[in-house]
C-alpha cells in the first residue's frame, strides 16, 4: 500500500478525526521534523522566478518607456522591499501551519468559502502555465531551426493556430513539466536547485558579453529620459506593477514554505533572493538594454533578441537551453503547483498531487494558450481582471491571520465539517470575509480595467488589498474564540 493509499485509508476510517472531504495526504499539514527546504531552496525560488523572460521583457520595457538606469534601479529597490515584507509574512504562515494555500484560505473564508480564492488562483495559474510553455516552445523552435534549417518547412502551416514544429516543441516541453511534477515537490525542489545557478550564470555571461561588445560603454537612457514628476510616477508605477506580477506568488508562497526548516531559513532565503537578487537582475537589465542601445540605438524587447545574435552556434545553443530551463522552472513554481493544490481541494476523492498535475496540464493545453497570448482582449481583460482579484484576497487573508488572530490557528479544525468547529462559520462560509472581498474586488477590477482610471491601474492590487484589509478589520467578528493548536497529530512527512 502506498503512502497516499495508507493516508486515505486512515481518513476514511476516521482514525484522524478529520473529514474525508477536507483532508487528504496532499492537503494535510507537514510535520515539523523532516522539513527539507532551507535558505538555499527558498533563494532558488527567486533566482529562477525573478529572471524569467516575461520579467526581463517588463523591465526592459521600462527603459523603452523613458526610465533611465538609475530610475530602473530605484523602482526595483522599492519593489524588492515591499515584496520582501509581503512574502516573509506569507511565508511565516506556511511555516507555522504547514498547510497549502487552499487550506490556508479556510482560516478566513471558511471550509467551503476557501474554494473561492483557490479557484481564482488556480484559473490564473493554468492560463499562464500554458502561455509560459508556449513562450518556451518558441525559443526551442527558433533554436532547432538555427541548428537544422530544413525544419523551417514544418513552421509554415497552422493547426489550431500553431505550426507543426510549434506543436512538437510545445508538447515536448509540456510533457517534460508533467514528468517533473509527477515526482512531487521533492523533484521540483531539486530542479530549482539545478536551474537557479544555470540561470544566473547564463544571464550574467550574456550581460558581460554585451558589455564587451559595446566596448564597455552603455547608454544610461534611451535618449529621451523622463524627468521630474513624470519620472517619479513611472518609478512608483513600475514598483507597484512588479509587486502585482508576484501577486499570485504572494498568495500561495505557503505551498513552499510549509516545507521550510525554520523562519530564519525563510528570511535568509528571501533576503538574498529578493532585494539582493532583484537588484542584480536590474543591473543585468541595465547592461543588456543600455549596451544594445549604445551599439545601434535599438531598444530590445527581450533577452531572446540578444541570444539570437550570438554568432557561435555552441554558445547560442547553451544560452537558448538555459532560457528554456529557466522558463520551465518559473512555470513549475508560479503556475503549476497552485492549480494542483486547488484541484486536489476541489476533488479530494478523485485527485492526488500527480493526477491533479496531469489535469492542470491538460487544461493548460486545451485552452490553446498561443491563441490567448495573441489576443490582447483575453490577456488584458480576462487575465487582468482575474489578477486584480488577488489583491483583495490577500488583504482579507492577511488581515484575518495577522490582525484578528495574531497568527493563532487551530490547524485540526481546518479539516473538519463539524458545525461547531472554528472555521465552519455559516454553512462553511465566512459571510464577513465575503462581504469584505466582494466590494473591494469590484473596486480593484474597475481600477484595473476601466480606461478612466488608467493612471491608477498599476496600483489596483494595492488598492484592492488595502480596501479589503480595512473593511475586514472593521467588520470581523472579534467575539469568536481563537485557539492556537498545531497540526502535528494529523501531519504527514514533508517532501
């Protein structure tokens, strides 16, 4: 009998005192002894995720918008401080309770209401899983054509919006990620440990190569830099948008820190991985964009623009493979783990970690993500609107955990349908949390999508989070008893 089958058996016979619809091996809290994620593992999350192709495109875009090098560094310095604080608070929650995000949400929203934040987070992640896999497949297709020019004949047709070569490269990378996830969080941790130094070395080498090509001279701006109030507004907007990019990760960081060895490992990993690593990232952006502009007056849109100009096929291959490995790492972290736990929470009797990973991957395929990516309406309105909901969710959950409960959690009560239990609230839903979330979510979506609020759109995540936290703090039930009970009695071994 496998560990999963053994755990399910104990649940079904009631040996744990939990409800089968809420407690499975994958959703159970982790034992404190045996947790394996140290400071280096936490650091590798950010070493991979920060240096993604999408993030480089965003940061280089700031150079194109008129921010000079010092403005870009200031924006990332401010964003890194904010993210360090938010992610450390979120990480501490995972370490204390040992539970994944769908279960963590039960504290504020109730044992049934928690499916709302889990579903929102899962839908956003599935869509971006498909899109990121597609972007990596584009790099792989370009590499294959460069190595074997005759393959270009497979890149001229269209089947559901994708060429034959595109389908082949997409499915190869899709299957690779499914394979990694099938081995669980331990394999993901190992892949992160491998990909992080590969990514950092590659991007650093690319920056050095560009610096040498430009004879050690880089442009500090695009020739028409912003100044005064316009510059500072752009810096603030850039910092806010950078935090928004990590709005998904801020929510479900506990999926990873539930396996952290200690609070100090989270802090140390976050210090090196966020402020230090993000400023290193900003420095690479400054060199890449400034050197290219110094060479020919052209503003690049992505590191792939530079990779394609590498004259040596061996170095081109290494750089391209590193970018692909990086994109896969980012996808596993930000877009694969979250929907897996959400699906297990939604279908606890049918899905475990491996099966939920396969379902999530299939959904990421059938939505034909290349068509989503090519549709500004879908990306800006559908995914942008869903993304705006993450701020209010964060506001409610954080206000409940830190302000109302002061980090006191009755972990076993998160897994019972007893009507008298602490997180049953009213029919499994906390009406006060929903009442704070709905209007703040509406405000955040309006600010994010309505053109009239364009100037404030970049701050929609913060606006939604602050409004939700204030509203919840004002209407929360402070008379209800709050208990602090660990989950060791029902915990499973951490991966």
